[in-house]
């Protein structure tokens, strides 16, 4: 089986498991409010509201991911992509068991930390794809990979909601079993894509993770650094929206844990369509730099108009722009980044991208939850839209830095 096909299957199954439990997390967390030592501590500092608690749960994942991502990337550059990926899949299985047996906010927070540490291998998967494809085809290949994950986004919530009808532990245990099967599949069929022996023989030195992270800050005008900042800011805005989405839909449209899955399915179907059938043609027509800017405009428009919609049919129109925007932005930015960094440090910089993305996913959910509780339910969406629009300026002139065809 081709590496890309195996990666797509692995990513799809992994996302099914993740989305079986993720949409249910706010509802489970709310059931633990009012008791337990962690809730008491949060309530004592004024952070006991449902928006803030859910936001902190999301942020825990991001903190663990941003800490581990460059380490996993550098590990994969030195020892191979396959070992790092196996560890990430194994951590998912452990996290789902924790979810199934969680009886307090403390265990839910531990679940997110374990899951986030394993989620640090996202950059490794992206480097895997870059290793296995031609430079000019990477954005398309990353789009196909994203389509596979979004197929998981479409299917996972429905399976999770269905399992919740039979048992409170059903979604977690089913996701854990699925993760174990997925790990066995990847171990059997996935072959290593990065020749670590050739890197050592050539005497190439891999930059330390901390040095690479600092360079993105100190040399922020460099093309690779700008791409990382674009990715981080836009994904932070997107994650902030997702954090309080269940609460927003519940308060305005009466959506609950038995119906939230259909909303994610709607978003997932549009994402699959955009990434699998539209992205490649758009890349050929506009090129990655310009298409990424178009994607940011669509994303900002969708975010900014969601709170203004008077009914679910109108909301569906705004929401459709969000998966279109992310489909045109994230694969293009990541594909460009893979071409602008040294080949032997590809895993490292893909991990650094996830570190900055993780930092944004830590800050944005906390702000989104706080503003949802204290400033108004639409404020997080308006803020995210403005931030995304401002970020477009970082991509201006990126065309002149794109390597020639076949290079990178």
C-alpha cells in the first residue's frame, strides 16, 4: 500500500476516535461542575463557569501539544517518522480509556494532557506526507490527508452520540478499541519515509528545538517564520470558535449532546468536498500563496457572521464558509513551509509549526470562554474574524519566496 494511502487511513481512523469523544467533552465537564477539589479551586479564582472550564480543557490539550511537538519532530528527523507516530497512536488509546472512566474534572484534565502529548506527532505526519510527495504536489497531498481526517470529523460525532445512548462509557471504550486497531494497522503497513542513515552519513546537524522556536520569533520576517505565524494565528481563531461552539449552539438554538454530532457532520462533509475535490484545482489556478489568502477571507467571513444568523438554515450558510476557508488556508501554508525549510529538518519545523499553533490553541480558547461568559456570546466570533483578517498581511509577497518547481 502506498504511504499516502496508509497515512490517510490512519488519520481517518484516528480522527473518528477523537471526534467520538471530543463533542461530548463539554457535556461531561458540565456534569462535574459544583463538586470536586479542582472545581472548588477554579471557582475560588472565578473560573468556575462552564465556558472557562471547557476552554481550559481544550487549552490543556494545546499546552501538551505545543510542548511536545518540536521534540517529536526532531525525534523523527533523527530516528524516523514511524516510531514517533506509533507512540502518538498509543497515547490516544490511553486517553480514551481515561475518558470512559472519568469521574471528576481532574481526570478529564489528565485525559487532555495525555491526548495532547500524543497530538504532538501531527507535525510528524505532515513531514511523512512531505517526504512521500513531490514539492509541487504537497499542498494537494496534505489536502487529501485533511480530507481523510475530516471524513473522521463527519463520522466520529455521530458514532459517539450513538454510543452515548447505550452507555456513558461507550464512546470512550469504543474509541480506545478503535485506536488500538489503528495502531496495529499502521505498524503493519506503514513504511519509514525518512532515511536517517543518509542524514548521518552526510554529516548534517539538526537544529535544537529551542533554537528553532526562538528563530521564528527573532526572525519573524523570514518566509518560513511568517508561514508559521499565519498558521498559528488562524488556527487559534478557528479553535477558539470550536471551543465554545457547543455552548453557543445550545444557548441560541437548543442543540444538545444528542444532536451536536450532526452539526460536526455537516462541517466535515463540506471539508471533505473542499479538500478532496476543490483544493487541487484551486492550487493549480491560483497557487498556494494566493489561495491561502482567499481561505483567510472566507474563514473570517464565516466566523464574523455566525452570531448574526437568526435561524439554523441561515447559520448553515455562515458555517459553510469556515471549512472552505480552513481547507484553502492550512494545507497551502503547510505545503509552502515544507518547501522553505531544509529537508533534513522538515520534521523539526513541522513540529515548531505545531508548537506555535498549540500556543494559539491555548490562548484563544481561554479568551473565547471568558468573553463568552462575560462579554457576550457573539464576541469570541467577532474577535476571531478581525484577527484572521489582520493576519492576511503576513502572506503578502509570499509568491517571490516559493522555490522553483521540483525544489524543496
